[in-house]
C-alpha cells in the first residue's frame, strides 16, 4: 500500500510542538570536496537522539484515549524504542520495548531514560519481533512497529517535507535505508514536492534487508550481522505492507557502503561538523565520500538520522583510522 502525501502534511501538524524542526546545515568541507552544495538534515537534535521520535509521536498521538490506556509495545533495533517510550510518556501511556541480545547497551538504557520498560528476548531482531507480538496478544497492548506502519511512515516523511520547504533548489536527497520507514516517507514527501528530484538510500554491506529485498523484487529475510550501523539491522518483514512499495517505486537508487567508509564518515562528521553520529546516521556521508553521487547532482541534502552511539564505540572509531 502507498501512503498518500497528505498523510505527511497531517502528521506535520499533529507532531508540531512535540518534536524539533531540525535545521538543514551547510557542510562546507564536504561541499568543497564533492564539488557541489551539501547540506545536512541533523536529526541528531531530536531529544531522543534520532529521527524516530517523529514517527513514534505521530503514531501515539493518533491513538484513541482507550488505546492509550492499553499501553503500547514495540520491537526495536535501537532508536525506535526510546522514541516510542518518550512519545508514550508524553501522553501518560505505558510502553514496553522488546530488543534482541544484539541491541547495544546504551540503546537499552535509553528506553529506561524515557520511562519505558525493556524486554530482551532472542539473538536478533526477528526473534525479538516475535516476542513483541506474543506480548501484545497476551497483554492487550497496542503494537506500534518501528517502520511498517502508516503513522510511523508519515511521521518520518515530515523530514522530507521540511527539506523541500527549506531548500527549494535541492535536487538530491540521501537517507539511511533499513526497514524503509525513513527512506519511504522521505521519498513520498520529496517526490510529491519535486518529482524530478533524486532520492537515494544507503545501507551497510552487512545484512542489508531492504537492499536484498529490492534485488529480489519482494521482501526477503536477511541474517542480521554486527555492524557499526547496528540501527539499520533486522528484516523488513515478509508481510511488509507499507514501506517496501514506496522504496521500490519512488527511490532512484540504493547503495551499500563498507564498515571502513562508515567509520570514516563518523570521523568526518565529528571533526568537520562537531557532530557525534552513530554508524547508521553516517551512511549517507559514507556514500558521498565513496563518490556515489549521481551525475548532475548539484544541491544535495543528507539525512543524519541519529546520534545514539556509545562513548566506547565513538572513541574507538575516532582513535583508530583502521576501523
């Protein structure tokens, strides 16, 4: 199913005052090296540290009072969990987040920070997702998935709408690609405003589920692997209803980047822009550094999706040029 662009307009109105309208900042050094204008959409400024607050807040604010009273539950590879906890906290609802054993410790702690309860189950995202469904059936809590949900997709799409409002001359938008909630929503908004603008998704080489699904022409399961871009891990779901179609139909290209390039991008964002960015948030810059921009791209917006990297991992990346 394809989300209509007006759902993103309604989401923008609904979440206004609950999320930060993040700036689109100039990346002077990257622009000079790339030979074109590059600006960064810094979703690291959201209070939960990632873009996920937009979709979670839109979904929770769309619930009836009766549904809010039941509480909400989800599965998360890292950033949707804290975002849903924060959104639930804002309306006085209970929140449970299922995570796998692969979830970084700092992202588990972030759920608690915003008043959520965590439930760690299984070795990877798919296992944790099955446990979330079981708990939802058992407790009656409302399931709000991390990406494959119309309200979550529409909330993420407000990023694309803001980019188009703030920079009419933009011709290329690059965003991380995981389950497709971010990229799918951004693509819907960008193409509605400027059909000839290019939209490019970037994943890590290790366990890129949506990338492999696009190659297969349908959702497929891909084993989750350790990566600096851990927030991009996990399956898109064989029964995917909302994100596969807009990514397949509206995104102009999908790119994979290696771990070394992700680390380099994290270093560049820190040294050039003063931004502490997690691996998943840096993949767009990694693609730029690898020269993946399409010919003719002059004005490029890159979504920097999150900052939730542990101190230990960030220091390791900054101090080790081999990573």
